[in-house]
C-alpha cells in the first residue's frame, strides 16, 4: 500500500477531541484524510474541533455497539482515547483498567470484526518502561511501575497478538512526554508550571528537580509520527518510540518555562517525590526514523514558546 493510496479514505480517531486528538485531526485533514472522531467528552471538548470538517460521534469506547457504529465506512483507526494520568491510575486502578484495557480491547476487536487492517495505538514510553536505565529503545524490557503503564503494556500485547492471529497491521507508538496547544485541560507538568507562572504562585517540584528527567516531545512532531504509522508500509505488530532522544530534568524544564514566560526568577517550592512516577527516562527514535521517517523538528524552547503563546490566548 503506497502512502498516496493510504491517504485516501476515512480515519477514525478515538479521543479525537482531546489534546493530542485536536492536533492530530488538524494534521490529518490537511493531509487529505477524511476524519471521524469518537469521544466521550470527559476531558476532551467539542470546542477543540470547532470549524473543522469532522464527523463526530459522542460515545464510550467500552460500548461495543457505539464502537461498531463509529467504525462503519472507516479505512483505518488511531486509538488515542485513554485514561492518561499515572497518579489517577494509582488512586483508582480499576477505573484505569476499565478504560485502558477493556476499552482498548473493544476498539481493537471491533476493528478486526469490521475488517479494518490498520490500527495505530497510543502507548507510552516513560510509564511503560518504568525505571529501566535510559536511553530505552524497542528492545528494552518494559517494567511499568504504575497501573497506567501496565495498561499500556497490555494494549501493546494485544496489538501484537492480533497482528499475528488475524493479519492486522497494528502499530504501537510509544509517546514521550507530549506538550503543545490544546493541552490546557491536562494535569501535566508544563500545564501546572504555566498556570503557576501566570498566577504568581510558586512552581512546585517533587523531589530535587535534578535527578528526575523526561523526554519532552512537541505535539506537532508526535502527530507526524502517528500519521506515518498510518501510512508507512510496516508489518503488523510494529512498535516505535516517538521521542527526542534527550532527557530534560525537571529543573531544566522549569527554567525553560520561566525563560519563555519572561519570568526567570519565579519562585520554586520543593516537595517529596510522589509514588508511581518514573525517575529518569528518555528514548532513542532510531527505529522510527528508519522505518517511519520520523525525526523531531521542534526543540524545547521553541515548542514551549509556542505553547505559552497558546495558553495566553486560550487558557490563562
């Protein structure tokens, strides 16, 4: 299947009214895809899709009837819908399992039943790999340390099983820590830091800030990798890290946020570590570069500056 051929038809994006979905839908439309969105609107918003030529279905990915209906006339699927909080997964692991395991299985199995070949799954790098010494890659052994990370590991396992058992061309994309526009509702570090910078409250760092690091990827780069997963001629069961290959400490991230906001001397408050959070993680993207043509193009300061500008216009 060529990239040109694959770009024809309609793509279902579950969770398409959320942060990543809102960015991905725009990219897919620009590339010539027709798009349908399935979203329960728990954290996402129809406002994120305002003015876009998108077929919208409001519903729960755990509801087989809803999923089957949303898949009618669909050529390929991007499964983004998930309960994405590590902390929430520790507080309520059953709820996380219900959405991320039961929901993912429902989407995958109904995709199979509909005869749809390609499904791209939103996995995770940090939470899945746990405290495996970085840099991690696709050969590193997953060691999740939270129910959220475990739920993504289960999803990847089922994608591989369905590729082998049913000939589906499933692709798991392991996300780095993603940031960018349309993330105002998220509870991630950058959102919290920007809100503190705007309100004048101290920025809170859990731990020392120097011995904890993450791989931060701008959302436009991530969406380019997801789209490549939809269109590239790769075998079913493939797994790719979409990352920058750079570990940024929490302290470095705070300094960068303060820098782009023009507040380099903003106060910082240090608190104890929180359970379930990965200490150090970043991933190489060599395989995604070789097989998907993926290369991040937006560095941290540029991406944070774009995100800060969006927050000033839409959130703060």
